[in-house]
C-alpha cells in the first residue's frame, strides 16, 4: 500500500509542472478592469436583448471636499441579441461623478426599424468627503437611454 501511494505521488508530482504566466503589457486595460464594477441586483429587464451595465473610475481615489475633486465615473452599456452568437455593442455615457440605475422604461421603437430597450439612470455623487454646502447644491441629472445592438440615443432631464 505504501509503495502504491509513493508511486501515485511521484506520478502526480511529475505531471503537475507550473508554467509561467507573464503579465500583460496593456496598462490602461489593466487599470480599467481593476476598477470595473458590474451593476448587479437590477430588476428583470423586459425586452429582447441581453444588457449589462458596468462602471469604472478614471483613477482610484477619493473626493477632496468638493464635487469637482471626485474621480470621474464612466458608465458602460453592453448589449447583444438574446441568444448565442450575437455580436455585442458597447455604448458609453458621458462621464459623471457617479451613476445609479433607476428603472427600465420598456421596449419601444424610436426609429420604426428595430426595437430598443429603454432604461433610466441618474448621476450621483459619493456620500463621503464632500462638504455639506457642495452636497446641498449638487443636482442630479436624469438620463433616459434607448439602446439596441445597432444604435442608441439618450436624453438628459
């Protein structure tokens, strides 16, 4: 029994050789993925597409007392046909200091050519490290966004 165990350990140790995994050279991609956050826990979307939302900051940092000092946040929308083999499309909303998903607006057609999925997001600011005066004076912007794999539009309220 001891010989069988020793033989098994020898075979396993010989077949398990570590291979080096070199770091990738694309530093901007590394920073983007390091800061990337997928918005999870959203209500079920009603339309025909698969849509995922991601946010990421320009830099890893905190606010320094003013809204302007807060890092900018990008809001990424990735959409594809509901099914295998669909080619995803990527849309990016203008930078803001933060983003919050509000609700789905439903499915409609703004161009009579293709259904688009609508949703509403709001700009936000971080809760910490902003003066009370700046926090009171700040007003969110509301974005109604309509997307499909072939095009997107948004309005700001």
